[in-house]
């Protein structure tokens, strides 16, 4: 018999009832150190006082009006995002998947308005994850996401990850509209795109008049030690997808764009019932109050260096369990030699939350507010996990 909750997830037998900072409390009272952060969502940890205050203050005033009217909180958040990024304009939505859908619509509408509707194809890369809607699984490709859901939506061309030669050839085709890429793949196994490749993508877009779309749903909002991961490469996109950390745990997403890229998106071309609601945007503003501070980002970088150093030592200590550390900032992965699912499951036995990814990797995505002592404690628990999984 099917369960009341659709069984589309393989859920761990854990039920969390409370969270504070980097810790979650299970129903039986156990305290778990959270190095998953809801898959890079709770960027400021659980129950951050500033976010709690922003949410409760706004909840006592006004929840929802719809986008038939001006929403002051939405205006404030959009202005903040424009201030801190390449963007000229922002559309607020509720998730990364929704952001991806608009990014694709925006790119195609751009070329339609230019009188070149045949330019509708968007290049994506093997290992990508852009969401679970039909459009976004079509964008990412890959049997794990798409099996059984055909026919998929046309208009996407999938290239091998890191194959710049293939991208250079694809860029010459007359039907190409845009390149869409995660600066750091999350679900794909914590795989950063090299700075040189991001620069080459930008150059190809300039040469061939293409739009460049960055999916920073998982790697954005301070996660890599810059406000957005692409800043490390010194390039900017035309369109960017944002979600997860921007809401600190409240459902919130956004599409950021240049005036040129967004030129086709006039009144009536897109909408969202809940997107940009006062509650979500009040929380988003509170998140940016913290994360956009240069001193905060400097601390993220310092802690990222400390954590990576500790993890490199862990890999050296347990070469039969772990193979390498990869990633950027506080978006790190451990490539495993044993099954990554076994490492995650053993983590539950040691009261540590990690998240699996492709390429036999476990993701380590702590709150950006993590302390040095909590980093040390997590590595201690990973050491115990490795010892438990080392063959006798």
C-alpha cells in the first residue's frame, strides 16, 4: 500500500524536531552535527536569530498580496541583489527549479525578439543538475533523472563535462541560444569548473553572441567564499539562477539578469503566484545583511582553508576509505573508495549529517556560520566513520 507521503525519496530513518546553528535534534534526543545544511540551504544555520526575527516580524504584518501589486520587501531584495552582482534586474521565485525554467524562457525569448527564433538550443554539461521539472531534467539529461519521463523537451544539447573543444564546435552552430553551467557542480560530485573554462565560455559567448547562464543555486550566496562562485574567475553571466542559501531555509529563488538578456521579458511573459512574497523576501534581505558583508566572507574563506586542511589530513590517514578532497570554499566533497552511501549511513551512527553526490562523493556543506571547534568535531567524527568502515 502506498504511503500518504508519495514515496519518491529514499528517506533515512531520522526525524528532526529542532535545530540551532550547526546542530539538529532528533526526536529521540540525539544531537546531530549538520554538515548537509539541507543541501546547502540553511546557509546561516538553524534558527539564526536575525532570520527568526525577520520572519516573525513580517508574519505579524503581512504574508501575501500577489504580484498584482508592488511588494516593498521584493523591491528591497531585488535592489540588494542588483547592488551586489552583475545584474540589472531580478525576478523572484520559490526554488532553483523555477529559476531554471525562467532562465531558459528568458534566453529563448531574447532570440525570438531579435528575429532569430531558430536560436533556441541551450548547451548543458554531463553531470549537471538544474532541477526536477520536465524542462530541467531535459536540460540536464542523464538516465537517472530522465528514465521513464519521455518524451523529453527538445532544445538542449548535452556535452561532456570539461570538454571545451566540443563546446567550441557547438558554439558555431546556427541554432544555439545559450550556454548553461554550474560553476561548481553539486549533485554531479562537487566538481568545480576551472576558471580558465569559465573565461573561455564567456569569450565564446562574446564571439558568437550567445547568452551565458550560470546556475548558482547550490554554489552561490557565499558558499565558496565569494558572494557568487563565478566571481573567482573574474567573469560574469548574462543570466543567473539563485535559490537555496538566499532564503536560509525559507523557500526562495531568483533569476538575475542584465537588461539586455531580460529585454524580451515584458509584462505578461512570466509570473508566479508566490514568487517574491513578503515573507520570503524579508528573510532574503536578512540573509544578505549577513552574507554580503566582506568580513563575513573573509571568515568563510578562513574556515574553508581550515576545513580543507583537516580533510586532507583525514584522506592521508585513511587512504582505503577516502581518495581526495574536492570543491571550493565550504562546498567540499570527499571522493570515497568505499561506497559513499555507506559513509553517509555510518555518519548517522556517529551523529553526523553528510549528503551523497554522484561520482561516489559525499558532500560537506556546513552552515557558513560553522565554528572552528565544530569543524574539528566533524573531522573527528569522519575519522571514526573511516575507522568503522576500514576492513579488518
